[in-house]
C-alpha cells in the first residue's frame, strides 16, 4: 500500500494507473466499521481502491471540534492495508490549503437546510475539499455513507454539476448491535451518554414501524421522532421529514421520505437518519 502526503505524488500514482478503475473513499480518519464497509466495497468493485484521510478544517465552524477531532493515523493505515487499499492520500492542511488558497465551492439549495442550517459554511468546506480530492484522485466511483445523508446528496449534485466524472455511491449505515450509528465522535461519549444516545436510533426505528403500518403524515412522523428522542440528557437540534432527493421538508403525505435528526448528547453532536419508501440504490 502506498501512502502519499503530496497531491503531486498522489496524482502521479493516478496517472500511472490510467487504465485501472478507481474506487475512492474520502474520510477524516479515526476509522471504524462504517468506514471499513465503504473501503471493502471500493476494493471489491474496482481495480484499485484509494482512501483519503484528512480532517478538513474548512468544514468545521469556529466553535466546533476541529482541534479535538480524534486522530489515529497509524491505526487507520493498518485498517486500510488490511482491507486491500492500494493508495492512501493523507495530506497536511497546508498541502490542501497552501498560503493564498482562496477558491471555495458553494453548493446549491440542497446544502442550505438541516446540517447546512445548523452548521453555516459546513457544506462549502465539504464541497471545496471534495472538489480538490476528486481532481487529484479522479475516481470512477466514490463511496459515501448514508449516515451523512445530506452530504451524500450534496456530493452527488456536486459531481454531476461540475462534471467531476465520479459516480457517487451511497452505502448503508453501519450500527452497533443496539442500534447506535457508528461515528468517530462516539468515542467522546461517556458510558452514561452512550446509553442516552440510544433514544435517537430508537425514535427513528419507531417512526419506521409507523411507516410500515401505513403512516404517511409528515407531522405525525416528525412528532413521533421528536417525542421518542426527547429523552433526559438529549438536546434535539432538529427533526426533519423530507423528500429524499431534494431534502425539501414534506408538508403533505408522500410515498418516500428521509427522516433525519441532529442532537447533542452531553458535549457530543450526533446525527442519524432512516430512509422510507425508497432504496439507497435509487438515490443517485
Ligand atoms: P467521516 O470520516 O466522518 O468524514 O466519514 C467518512 C465516510 O464514512 C462518510 O461518507 C460517512 O458517511 C461514512 N460513514 C461514517 N459513519 C458511517 C456509518 N456508521 N456507516 C456507514 N458509513 C459511515
């Protein structure tokens, strides 16, 4: 497995493997089984799998956890090697944002609500770094988790609009046996908070059961999640029942939806979602 720090070296590697199909998994490191599921798929479906490890400062707000974000590069490289990754690109911040760096990529309305509303500038940072990474790696396909569902839709739109040439593939949320969605940030949770955080996935599963019983009224579904997730020690930021392609909030019953939420449990900000009436493979 090759590990490159310089964009020019990663680009040279890519150019030399021009005939091969490349599957790309961008990450911020602190890899867990959720990331591993993306890497396994990229390895399985392509001649070469490329993983990037980069904690991207421009997608963090001034009061967010950029400095404290978990970093464990040697463990991450071991995971990548074990799964059959051909190349890891792990640049320093100055490599991606050298002095004078000024260009930013602003996604459209799909990035303005939910996470974009709660974290102003977040998706400008995401779209900017992914445009840079895609132009270095030039992948045939890039793999993203449903865990960050809005990000998946933002990147699908970005790749299409800017003709980045990568198919952007969504992969299912990997959960702990008790339902908690895996996240690098889970390691911040105390034992007590981890228990409280279960209210989030349970509330989403309760709404999924309602949907299976035929409930389509967005207000009722929203309320169900709101009440289920409003447990002691859980501060809900938003609950959304939206169209799964546009992420427009649903006002009327619909035959497909994404219910997403964000909450703070202790100091840790968590997000989760469920997709209803549509399969992840249909999200493109
Ligand atoms: P991150 O390192 O948090 O930027 O995540 C890198 C990629 O892994 C993103 O596409 C995430 O959506 C995905 N990911 C994170 N957690 C999970 C999970 N529990 N299941 C599946 N994919 C995930």
